[in-house]
C-alpha cells in the first residue's frame, strides 16, 4: 500500500510568476535547501540536486514533465542516505484564477505513512514561505542554536558579533538602542538603517535601507527569539520589503551565510 499527500495554496501572483519561482528552485530553498548547493537543469529529463542547510542530507531527482505556467512533475527520494534513489513523484499544477494562482502539489508513492506525514509538514511550510517571498517580498529563516536565548540575544545585540558577520564593523558603527542608527561597509557596498524595536530576549527589529542594487523602501529585518522543543534557542529571521528577484537572491545568500557563521560563533 502506498500513501500520498495533496496540498493547495492560493498565491496572489499570475501563474507565469509562480512558474518562474518554481523553475528557480524557490520552493526547494524555502523547504530548507541551501541556496549555494542548488543545481537545477530545468527541462524534461534534466536533473536537480539540493543539499539541506546542514549539508549532511541531500535530495536529487529528474524533471519528468514541464508545461510552462501549468505543470511541473519531478521524481523525489523519500529516504535519505547512501542507498537513496528517486522513488516517489511530485506533481505541481498551476491554475490561474483572475490575478491569482491556485497551486496544487501532489506527492505520491510513499511506502510509509509517517514519512508521508513528515513530507506534508515540510511541503506545507515551504509553500507558505515561498508564497510570502513571491507575493509579499518576505524571506523567512528559522534556525536552532545549541545555546540559551540569553546568549543568542547577547550575540545579536553585540554589533561586533552580528554586524561583524555581515561587513567591516570596525569601519562602521551601530548604536544599539531604539532610534539608534547603523552603517556597516560590506564587500558589496554598505548596509544602513535604524533600530526600530528592542525587547530583551524576544525581538530586535531594524530598518534595512540599502540592498544589493541600491536603496530599499519599507525594508525591515526582524529577529524573533524563541525556545525550541529541545530547550535550545530558536531564531526566526524575517526580512520584509524585498520585491525584486535580485534582492531576494542576494539577501537569501547573505542571511544563510550569517546564520551559518553564527552557528560557528556560538559553538566556539
């Protein structure tokens, strides 16, 4: 007996935009794939390879059917490990409804219901975050660190630690208080903004006024500090106001790098 899951999501963008996002692997990335590992040959018979952000797990498969702006079908490995193979199938159908698109994802061929249920949770979260990215210009990152909330908050409030992972804080400045401003040179220019909200061990919010291609309007970064089920510190990083594809790509790579370095910083 095999099992399957079926999910639907209405996205406030035309089918052509949703199809392009899928072709670029944005659903994979919002499901936890590291953007620097993504390999996609987007054509019938083309392969894809993704590594998840811990770089210890990967998935791969083949595109079986592609109908522009309507349908994408690809194979998927239901288990990870040395003997894994593409043995299930994912079908994504797009139905344009006025200026919106109804996305229907069907994943079939699971041999175990618990594995099917785990994938349902993963695809659900990925579809939600991909929708926020292409519809609202929001990137969302969720990371768990082997430390306390207090230590994580302390690291993020310290400009030498947080902005030191982004650029050269020694040549810039950051005034950690509500209304305080920051300016940090980076390899691509600089980042500037203002601290908007600070709640100890809960939230840090700051405007983000410059991006990869120039000034940004209504761009904001929010760090939410929570406790994971295992008692470790969990960071939810939201970056709003990234409406161009270039900005989304650049900031996704940037924040992935920052959170990766933060993991190393907190374990030293």
